[in-house]
């Protein structure tokens, strides 16, 4: 018996520990203060970066400061066991705190408004008194319609002191706070589902290649269950600038070696804010890179002076003939980002294909004639002496960097967000208001007593009551 | 005329309004008050026009073919200007609702300070086309609502400082110290930035270069130790001065017809508007945008983390008020803390910490 008593006591203790607002304050503070450290110390970065940063505060003892922070988990703190523990304590606090108060609130919400004892009228926050000409049977409908006009549905009852109307609005808005708290838990649950049921991987796909796996940060392979191929990657720029306008990948999905149609199309184009979803896995455009290789292909569109056209694909060092002529072009050189320095010399200013250019040597009957740089982004450089050579692309030299994610919990998180929006709306922009009106005949007139209360926005309720009284007085 | 001229008119109007509101406080002449309101309204209309004109200029430049993507809210400059617009809107609503002009003298200086900050820091005012990550309607809703919330928090902050100034008596007690020190530091930081501008004269081209080569380089971050020491001593001296002579300001406010209850009410009401807007726009829409753009709705990058901290502070504010019945000094102090956190979320992260958010980083 005794041990059961004891057990009960300790359960009670744990319960009241988690139900306390003090704990909430402590956890809020702990999460906030440690998070501040987490925003200063760069997370999940190379040690050197943080040591350099710490040197600003600690000088020579930066390496030991770093080891200290590292040992405590601050270098990857948002995933450290103690930070996650804070979050769980926060959730437990929220659940138990809400459970503790819910019965009282539910009772309040379940019980509709009741007529008020005459003595109650004088103790309400908002109270009014008017005398209306005429008897009750004339005044009652007036009052009733005025109450309805104000947006309330009154219940009429005969009380000892006279006829009473009572009405309320927004009773359920009292639950808004709990809905808000519950939504936090939903978001939390969604995040947990995501952590355990999904993955966050990445995949670099060179143009013209395909893959049936993606890679976790640890390097571990995650099979996709289908394969994905990149047909083309491209960066579009704003006119004459190096500000990118969009990053685009043209992707194909294959199942059992056959291309799959998505929305009726085999090729899906993705951009930064428009990912591709297939079978619960989402592919996001997240980065790109330049990695030329022996299979990379120059794609040119050729037009001779008399309008003959040809499309050619060449490897480095490959040659073509301008149709209808003896002029042969040969790929001599390539720059991913060609620029002109102050002295007029050409140089490569970036490792990425910001401004790709190809150098073509033209010869006729074996004799070199001239060489010319063709810039992909500048059509005016495509004019050569013997025709127009459009530099369409160096294909197979860029890879698209895809973020590959599966998150079965994301819908729970979004649902939580929606619920939170509704809960906050109810908690802040709705109020629970109650109105009581007592009508009592006195000689040939009727005395009307009005009392009202609201848990929020009393001023606006007061205005409503005054308008209601005015409506009745005007009609008398 | 182009948008920058209308922006210019609005800046001058707000600064004039600030002076006029202060004159109104001192002379209590209702004509002066009416003039102050008129000037503010003119500035507001002019800024609204400028906003739409810049939108048009942006639309022509952006080549994205979508009106929604033409909202000029894409870099630090534009966001600060929008912030000013929100504050003035909020103020005009308060003036109209409470039929009281006295706040003008406290809220228009915030607008004036922000505009001064823009010019002093010499930040880039040019229109830049959007980089791909920013081309999202969620981002637009996110940014717009965040600034509305920031403005609401700023007004709450201003009224909280006023409340503390009016209510505090003893200069050795924390309410008095809180408001004088906060006000002192705010103004001193702005002065330091002004000195930077006077010393370097040139404007920075991006927020990053602003931080690296200009910010506080003439004072707290100078290469010479004596200058640094002197700067900190001056800061301390200035704050001490505000502390010492804060009573004068208190007298001015106190002699006016602003009741403590009204201030207390405003401190709460502005947060009651700001908190839900911040939750929905700042946190939820931000998460949805991040999810679309990066494939992660929450990645604990500094901007997100600071938003969460700010959210916690204001959640604490609400609970303290409703559960513990905090009123007056204590709740005003939480509002001050909340706004310090808000400023850090908005500017500190961009200026001092680096992160995923290229937004506002000079892009
Ligand atoms: C950041 C997380 C939280 C948010 C956003 C939040 C939100 C809210 C909101 C908006 C209110 C209504 C305040 C008002 O009426 O103006 C509220 C009330 C309340 N909160 Fe929280 N809350 C959070 C965490 C917590 C935690 C951890 C606890 C538990 C200790 C808690 C306990 C309460 C209680 C008991 C009330 C009053 C309920 C009532 O009036 O019946 N909250 N909360």
C-alpha cells in the first residue's frame, strides 16, 4: 500500500513539474540562449572556420575554446542530444499544461449561457438602463430584432424579475489557445515523422547521365526505386549581366528502363522554386557545377552565307565544314567564362560556365584563314567571315546539383501550420461575448436593463450595446 | 518624376513631421498638431506612390512577366523603406483611433532614424533583378508580413519606452535604467554610423562590404586602440548622460495627456497584432518558401533561429500577461527585449552573421 502511495506521489510530482509555467519559462530561456550560441558558432562547418571566428573573442586560446564547445556539442547543437531533449521537455510541458486546464475550459465551452439573476446585472463590466415607451409586448419584439441585428441569437425566458433575453457569440473561440498549442505539437510530430521516415540526400547529375540512387551527407547510397536522368542543364542570365535569372534542369524519370510520363510529358523542367515530385520523392534544383570531360560535346548551328543550314555536334578538336563551301572549322580552345581585362587581353574569370566561349580556327583547302571566339551569350560574336556559327551549348559538361528529399511528415507539419493559423485567429481576433437583457414593465413604460461581458475587445462590445439600445429607442 | 524623387519627398516629410510633432509636444498648439499630421499624411501618400512607381520600374527590369514578382521588396534598402511605410501607417491608425497626437513625437523619430540609417550607411539603392531563389510568391507574402509585424513590434517598443519613461521614478531602479540605457545605446549606435559616413564619405556597394569595411570602422572597430577605447568611453558617457538627464524627457512626456493605461494597452495591442502576423508570415510562410526553394522547411540557419527566438520572447510576453497578470513596467521591459531581438533578426543576422538567406545580403 505504502509503495503505491509513494508511487502516486512521485507521479503527481512529475506531473506538476511538467504542468508548471515556471518550467516553460526555464525551457524558453534555455532554448533561446543556447540557440544564440548556435547562430554565432557556425554549425556543421570545418573546424578551421570556427577557430578563426573564436580567435576574435578568445585570441590564442581559440583552439581550446573550440575543443570545449565541440565537446559540448555546440558545433552541431541543433541535433545534439541535449538540444533535442529541451525540445521534448518543451513538448511535454505544453501537453501536460494544456491537459491540466482543458477540463475547465471544456466545461465552460459546453455550458451555454444561462439567464442572469437580477443582482448580477449590476456587477457586470458593461451595463445600461433605458426606459422605452409602451408595454412589454410591444417592446420585446423590438429588443429581439435589435439583438438579432447585432448578430446574436437570443433565448427568451420568463424570470421572476421579468422577461430575460440572453445571447452569446464566439464561445468556441476560447478553445483557440488550445488549438494553437496543439498545432505546435502537430508540427513537432510532423518533424519527427520526417526524421525517421524520410531522408535528405543530394545528387549531382551530369548532362546525359542517369542515376538510381542519391547520396546522404555521410556518403551512404539511398536507392530511389526508379532512375532519374538529366537531359540538359542551363543557366539563364539577365541581359548582359552575370546575375542569374534562372537555373533549369530538364529531367527524365525511368522505371524498368522505360521513360515515365509526368503530367503527360516525359521531360520535366525544374527551377529553383519549382521542384519535381515523383513517388514521394522530391527533386529540388539546388546547385550546379562545371565538369568537362572527354564526352562533352560542342553543339553548333551553322549557316552559310547563302542560307544553307546544318547542326553539328563535335568533341574537342573536332571539325566541321560550312555547307556549300570549302571552309572547315576546328575547335581549338574553350573558356567557361571569358572576359576581357584592362589591356584588352582575354582571360577566364570563373570556373563555372558563366560566359562560355569557344575558339574556332577556320581554314580553306588546308590553309588557316582566321580564328574567332564565339560567345554563347552574345549572338553578335557568331558572325564569321564565311557565315554564321551559332554556339548553342557545350553539352555534357555541366552537372545539375539536386537536393533529393523524402519527407512523409511534411503534410503533418503543414497541417499544423494551418491549425496554428486558425488557432491564433481565434485566440487574437475573436472574442467570447455574452449579453443579457432584462425587460420589466413599469406602469405604461418598459424598463430595459442590459448587461454584457467579453473576454476580449470590450470596447467594441460596448459600442455594439450602445448601438443596440439606440436601435430600440429609435423605434419606440 | 521617378520613384526616388517621391521617396525623397517622403523622407523630408517624415523628418519635418518629427520636428513638428516635437514642437507640438512643447507648445501644445493644436494648429501645430494638425500641421504635423498633414505633413505625415503627405509623406505617406508620396511614399505609397513611390512604392508603386518603383514596382513599375522593377517590373520593367525584372523581365519575369508577373506583377506579383514586381513588388519592390527584394533587398535591404527596399525592406527598410517598406518598414518605414508600415510604421507610419500604424501610427496614423493609432492617431486616428486614439485621437491623440502625442505619439507622433516618438514614432516619427523611428521612421526618421531608419531613413537616416539608409543614407548614413550609404547602402545600395539600385534596383536589382531577382536571383532565382527569390522568385517565389511565398517569399513575397513572407517578407511583406514580416515587415508588417516588425513595424507593429517597433510601435510596441516605442510605447513601452514611453511607458517606462512616464512610470519610472527612481533613477536607481531598473525601469528607469532600462529605458534610458536602451534609448542611449540606440541613439549612440546611430551616431557612430553617422561618423562612419562622415569619415569614409563613400557608400558601400553591398551589405557585405558595408559590414567588412565600413560599419563602426571609424569608432568601435577602428584599427587604432585609442580610438576604440575612446569610442567605448564616449558610448558610456553618452548613455550616462541620457540616464542623468532622462528626467527632462520624462517631464515632457509626463506633462502630456497620455495616460499610462493607454500606453500599457498599446504595448499589448500592437503585439497582439504583430504576433499572429509574424507567426503566419514570418515563420510559416518562410518555412513554406524554404521548403519550395531548398527542400527543407526548417534548417536552423541563423535567420530562422533568430526568428524563433523572437517568437519565443513574444510568446513569453503573452503568457506573462495572461497567466501571471504582468502589467506595467515588467511587461514593457519584455516588449523592449522583444524588439531588441527583432532588430537582431532583421539586421543583426544580415550584418553580423552569415547564413543561407542571401536575402538582404546584397545578393
Ligand atoms: C512557443 C510556444 C507557445 C505559443 C506560441 C503559445 C501561444 C499561446 C497563446 C497565443 C496564448 C493566448 C494568449 C492570449 O490569450 O493572448 C496562450 C495561452 C496559454 N499558454 Fe501558451 N503558447 C506556447 C507555449 C506554452 C507552454 C509551453 C505552456 C505550458 C506551460 C503554455 C501554456 C499556456 C496557458 C496555460 C495559456 C492560457 C490558457 C488560458 O487562458 O486558458 N503555452 N499560449
